[in-house]
C-alpha cells in the first residue's frame, strides 16, 4: 500500500524586510521566512478539488473561484492528466501580508509533483506556484514564491532571481496586524498608477528604497541592528510618500519607535496588513504600547531557514 505521507509537502510564510513594491518595478527586495508554514497532501481522485483548513475551519474551494482557478493553473504547469484532490492546512495568518497564498502554492506544487512521480525540481515547483499566484495577484514580482520555496533570507529581483542573504543570526521582530490586508493586486496597481502620474517623485522614492535595501543588506550581514533599523525607517518613509501606508500603520510605527524600536515599517502590500519592528531587548515595551491601543502583536523569529 502506498505511504499516504509520501506526498505531504510544506512551504513557509514570509515577511518582506525591505523593498516591497519597488521589487515589482525591477528593484531588489529582501524577504525572510517566518516559522509558520502551509502543508499540502495530494492524492488521485475522481474529480479535482482543493480542500483547505485553518484555525477557523475547513472549506472546499468552489468551482470557478479564484482558489479553484489557481489550483487548475498549477496542475496545468505540472501536466497533471488525472484528477487530483488536494488537502491543505495553513498555519500562517491569512490576509495579513505574510505570504500564505505563496506558501500554499509552493506546498501544493511540491505535493502534486511528488504524487505525479516527477523528479524534484525547484524551478518547476516555483513555476507552478507562480501560475497559482498570478490568479490572485495579477503581476506578482515572484518574491513571495521565491522565499516560500527557499526559506531563510533572500535578496530577490525580477531579472536575477533569488540569492541567499547570510545573516549573523535569525532576527527577532515584533509583528502586529494593522487592519485587514488590502488586496495585493489593487495595491500593486495603485503603486504603478502613482509612478506613472508622478514620474520624478516616483524615481526619488525608488532610489530611496534602493538605498535602504542596500544598507539593510549590509547591516544583516554584519548584525548591525542600528543600521538595519534606520534602513527600515527610511523604507517606511518612502512607502508613505508612495501612498502605501495608512494612518493606523503610521501610528503603530510611531508607537514602536517611541517605545525604543530601532526601526518600524509596513511589510507586504500595505494599505492595512502587517507592521514589523526591530526592537532588540524592548520587544515587550512595544507589544505593551500596541496592546494599550487594542492591537495584539507578537514576536517572530525570521530568516532561520
Ligand atoms: C507582496 O508580498 C509584495 C509586493 O511587492 C508584491 C510583489 O512583489 O509581488 C507588494
């Protein structure tokens, strides 16, 4: 009897440490895995279906829904000729900008590839997960899928792909949700409209983010938390000018800095979603400040691989 565990696969969620949105426009960004993942289990069945579960329950993707379309797109890249049933569990908060859909796509690709008896091929799995992501996000840069597939911390740009960013140690960050996440697709479109309408200011914003990413990459490699915090603040200032922050994100960043954080910024698409901050030794002070406003955050360890 085949081992049912044989086709179980996982992939990790992520935060974007620096460079979100600019990465869509060809710049480099840094993303790090978080210690939460999605897992998927594929098996042959009478008809193709996708069943998902998370802390809130279990549901089957409706025929024709985005999830169902994404699963079919993934199966097409993997040349599945028989119907596949996939059961997936998400341990990553969804709609928080933490890469749950990319993690699910990568886990699904790995599991289905294993079921189909395909040789392990990271590039093919990334292609399949990218087809899945396009259904949700239109024109993703690919960074979410790249970090879900590789783990650790990566520098990613569209032209060159991903390369690991060696870190002196995993990083402890505070994370809080600043409200429901806006759709990545609509935030990416709004960011592109801004650049088209304000070319000169847009170029300055992209240059500021490029500098922050370069400084942050160097800081990660040397363990210079002050420099990393400054890079995060510079990046957040540019994202605010770009129109991607919100008053709640700004307030949570200001709370973090006031209580001793070295850096704070939105992570992911913005317009809501999550805020991260770097506050070595001051994490509890930041979490208390956020809690006093009714926002329950937590610490996360990122980039551990
Ligand atoms: C979303 O996690 C990151 C964005 O830069 C979109 C993308 O890169 O596809 C906002």
